[in-house]
């Protein structure tokens, strides 16, 4: 129940953000057992929901459907019961399914959603960079640790105290007084009073400094920072995300089909080479002045679906196939001159006599 999956012309996987109940029925053959109901928090992968996600990914891949994942997970459940429930194994199944996925995969962090911890690891586009892309809403957040966890690890209380000494004049003055009085001959009561004032000032400043440090850590999880680090492709607005994904999915599906045709002509070509080739064909068709349209999904879809443009694309694919065959013949000819001569003679004998004379 913690994961929802559906399909039509494409596969969709999203998360249940509310707490759900998991019911484990009693064993009819054992009278000592009884029905167990456990609560499962939202935005968390449990063993059953992780297995459901992995199975849905494999099913969509088998049916050759593009996949969009609305990623809003805070991580995997890590309790002892979940470890015995093989949560790590089912999480690895998700990675295996995405590695083997042949169709386009889109990971989208929705508005006010977040992708944290191990959940980020199993849907990272680096798992399958040829097929996967990640996008985020302007109000989404993403990172391995949440801001509170980052502050706890990277900016501990002693670091906050050192910042108070450097920034707050009153705290610095009280701190210097306590240090000076420790070397002097003040009474125990006076020294205790000054120490209490210092502690009260520290307790007064601590919430504000902690909030500032948490806000600063949160800035590292914003979509703008994710784009700067290259972990997502683009920042989307929720109002325009439906239109964007309509054209993006259509473009990627058409490019995927065209890539299969090109690979059937020359299996040695890699994904990056084919993408550069398609870009070059697009610029040749539109002209160098219009090369910026390559980033416009709708313009590329119009080019890929235009019958006249497809004639030139088909001609280019035939040229690729011809060059691949010629390179194979040259490689065979360089291997053995005797065999290449016999192959030429055999090919001539298969031609009609008139063509042989020509």
C-alpha cells in the first residue's frame, strides 16, 4: 500500500504519503496465531513496498513502456524487523530493474517532495544514464541527509559555540570575563554568577543559531544546487510539468526507436555517438541558425514525425549501413588477399552476364 503503480501508454510509480496499515492474517492451520496489524509510515520503502516497486519496474520493462517515477521517499525502513524482512535485497532489486530498463525512465521530485538517503541511491540516473533522467520541482528538496542530520554531523554544538564567540559581542565579552576571573581571586559566588550568565546567553542564542545553520544546510538541497552539481537535468514548475513531460516522453520514445534502427545498421555505435549524430542531422535540416531548437522537445518531435524529414533520416541510416558493410569487407580483404579475390569472383558469378561484362 505504500507504493502505487499503474500503466496505460506508460508506467507510473508514485508514493503514498499517508500512514498505512499492513495486515498479516493468521495461519488457519495454527490456532496459536492471530492477525497482526502494523503501521507503515508514508514516504518510506518497507520490504513489501520495495518488492512491489521492483516488480512493477520489471513488468513495465517487459511490456516496453516508458516509465515515470514520482520520487517522494525519505529512504528505506531500517528496523530489525525490516532487516529480517530482507529490505536490502528488495532495494537491490529496484537497482537491477532500472539497470536493465531499455525504455526512457523519468524520475520527478514533485512540489514539496523530497528524495533522501538510500531512496536517492536506487533511483539515481547514474544507474542507467542512457535511459534515465531526473527532474525536480522548484519547491522540491533532495540530498542524502536531511538538513537536521547534516547540521548534527557537520556543525555540532561546539562549532555553534565557537561561532557565537566570533559573531556575538555580548557572548564574547562574558566568555572573556569568565576566563579572566578564573585567573583572579574572585569569590566562588561571583564566578558562579558569571558562568550562569554565560550559559543563559548561550541557551538564548542556541535556537537562532541552530535555525540559521539548518537553513544554510537546506540551501544545499534546493533544485538550483542540484542543477549546479549536475544531478538533475532541469527545474520544472508544477503548472507546466504535464505539458513538458508530454513532449519529453514523446521525444525520448521516438529517439529510442530511431536509435534502435541506427544500431541495427551499425552495432558499434554508442548512445552518445548516436545522440551527436541526431543533433547533427537536426541542425542540417533546420539550419545552423536554428540549432537552439534542439533543446525544444516539441520542435524535435515535429522533426521526427515529419514525413519529408524522415526521408533524409532514412537515407542517412542507409549510408551508415553501407559504410558499416564496406568497413567489414575492407577488414576481411586486409586479412587475406586470396580469400578476398575469391569472394569478388564469387560475387561476379552471381550477377547476370550483362552486368558481369559491365
